[in-house]
C-alpha cells in the first residue's frame, strides 16, 4: 500500500481539512483528494465524510487509522535501520583469516575499524585459507584474508581478490644456532639442517625453493602452525620458515634471518570477497582498513629489514 496515501490519510485525520493537510505535507488540495480517493479505492472503504467545514473520519476511517499509523511507524523504523547500516551506525562484520594474519595484520585492521565504527558487531573465524573460501561461499564470513603460495593459482571464478601485500618467508633459528641469526642467508647454507614444517602449502614452497638451489630439505617434524614450529625451533630440533607477518610475535629465544631475495619463497596475501554478492558498507570500510594496515606493515618491515641488514625483530 502506498505510504504517500497513508501519510495523507493520517494528516487529514489529524487536521480535519484537506487543504490544511496538503499545506503541511506540501501537496495541493486536489492532490490530497486524489491520495485519499486512491486509498479509499484500495481499501474499499469510505474513510471521510465531506462536510461543509472540512472532513471527518467515518467509522471505517477510525478503524483504519491505528493500522495506518502503525504501518507508517514501521516503515519509518525500516528507513532508519537502513540509514544506520549505510552510515555504519549499526550492522555486523564477519571476518575470516588464517593464523599468522591474526598475529598483526587483522588485529590492526579490526582495531582501526572498531575505533571508527564502534557500533558495528565484530566477529572472527580463524581457519586456513581453503576453509575460508568455503566460508565465503556459505555466507559465514563477509571478508576472508587468505594467503596464496608461489605454486598456487587462486580460483578467481567466484572471488574478487584484493591484493594486500607480499609476505616473504624468513628462517627461524634457535638462539644459539651456528648461523647466528639476523643476517641474510642463502638457502644453500641450510642444506644440512633439519626442518620443522607440516603445513601443505609451506611444505611445497620449501621443497621447490630448496630444489632450485640443489638440495631437498630434510623435514624432521611435521608441526603445522607457526606457533608450534617456534617450540621445536627453540628446542634446537630444526629450523623453520616463518612468515614476515608473524615476525613481531616471535619468542625471544628464536632469531630470525631474512633469506636472500633470490631464494626467499614469497606468498601473497589477499582479502577475498564473493563475486556477485553485494558488499555491505562494513565490509567495504574494513577493506580500506586492511589495505592501510598492510601499507603500515610493509613500511615497518622495509625500515627494519632492508634486505641487507640484520633483522631480529621488526620495530
């Protein structure tokens, strides 16, 4: 039912005059008459008696009035709710991310987003990148932060990928390791080492990178997550590749060494959204926060680790 008719009906009922109601709403008297006639035709009811001095509600009009007012109130509430969503004063944001993105990139972006839009309800689903893509398709998350290793080709058929940064993998060494830690290493220097690695994408990248310089890495323990890898490395059981994204969270009994750019596997970090789906305003705003957080991290890593100097921890 046309809300203009209902507004006209409510205003005429309140003022008892078509001309006064029209003046209040910005319509001419003939236009008000047409609105009331249209509503009477739609309801099949005579809503007003036309008197010599204005109009007066009929019994049917008095019966309809509270329903018209309720409908207008609900429509007004709906408009306010939609405006709140557009203005980021209400709504939700569901983020998916893999573990090392949650070390700094995602928390930094979420903190900036929350500071700007504190009324938005936030949630996070942590899982590996392949699962995150499933969550996107299932509607469980609005934005997924994923990593793509050099040997992988992301399926862009149903995704829009927003590139955030390149994430070089570094070598984690026990504090007392013979290679010291901190200076730039060539992979060939690590040919005799035992490796800690259990994540499929990282395993493939490690094997391919080592093959390019003439050896196959000896994987001694299959720890999957980077936090677990740290425990094995700190215990002196081997060395591991650690993403630059996680460098700030490395425990103090581990040293990081950057790899020579010719040797370093580099994964690419993207924010993924579902192609064809309408992005809600919170998701659009969060993408901006992610991109700014990525720029900040890249700038900090460039300042602290320029590829030729020591890099124990990012400042």
